């Protein structure tokens, strides 16, 4: 395992302080606040450690309440809401400076047969056709890699993004770990899809952007250190908020997860032109 990927796995591992109480260190990605994917992944890690191994998370729904501080650890309190015959439910609260910065509910389910169908993966270029060092985008010292298939931010463009992503390096065959890492990764690029038709890019000094909520549904086991296609669209924006949805496919075309997120997308007043 690479040092960068090993560090991310350690980040999501958490320290158990007491029954139902965990602490995770924080990661500074150079953003104005703590990266939302960190608390998503760590909250799921905390919840999973209180659930029997034969049950896997199938849905997670959370709200971001306050900006997190990347210089401080985060404490996670898990409420064992229900242990049913088929489903297990947990509520997780992330705390910094004595106040909740995020809370979510997660539901777990064992393997069970039933009806099955899925939306088909779009017919797009496979990552091997794009796997050129000049096209791969990375954060310095971070294991995540992106191959963008569509990267326009011109006014009037469809509100859509499509990209391949992976966590580069070797990982153990541990389904729960791959789900933590998928939760972490699902926060990248999603909300900014709502900016595409307005010609605004993330990092614009006039833009104030922050996640308000995040939902994730896990449909199958996933391997996050192989390329996954993230197909995202934004059906609506208004009132200084944007809504985005995502479908995540593996290279075999299997829909492994679905996501949705609403966030603040406030454009501060631009100075008048001379």
C-alpha cells in the first residue's frame, strides 16, 4: 500500500475512546473548511464498528451543520437506534469544540435475494483509453486520481459531469473499508456539477460553496482502487442552493452506488466593471 493510501486508510480507522464513542484525526486538503468526505467516511467507519460483520451499509443520509476545523480531531458518537431482524440502524454525530458539525443516519442489511434491475452505464471511453499522465488530476500527496470525460464550465452547458476516479494503490479485500473509502470519495466533484451551466468553477473568489447534506446508497460491494465511473447531473439550482445526483459504476458496468447532495452555491456580488 502506498504511503498516501495508507494514510487515508489510517484516517478512516478511528480510535475507540469508549463504547459507541470514537475519535478520528483530520486531514487538511487546503480547503476553507474540513473536507466533507472525511466526516462521511469516518462517520460510516464509526457506525460500522458497532454492527455485526454480516450486515453491510446500504444507505447513509447526513447533514453538515457547521464548518469543520481541519486542524482538530473529530469525535463521533454512535446511537444504536435499532437492531432488527433484517436491518440495523445507527445515528452518528460528529463533534468538534463541543458542538455537532455533522450528523447522519446509516442503515445496514444482510445479503438477501430479491428483484433486480439497474440503469445502464453510459457508453463512454474506458479509462485505459484516457490513462495518460497528462490527463490524470491529483491532489499533491493524495491517492485519489481523476480522469475527466467532460470538463466544461461555459454558460449554457448541460449540468453534467462524467469522470473516472480511483484510489491508487493496493488495498486489502475488506468490503467495509472499500465502502468507507467510497463514502469519502463520493463528495469530490458532486456539488460543483450544479455550477457547470453557469460558467463558474470551484475556486472562483466570488463563490461561496458548502455542502448542506449528502445521501449515498450502496448497491454492491465495490473496489475503490480500480477505476469507477462517476456520472453526475444537476436537475435544479435556485435560491443560492444547488442539487446534484450521481451514479457510480464499476468498469464492468455494474451500478455500485448512487448519491445525491444539496449545497450552498452563493455568488457574492461582483465588483462593477470600469
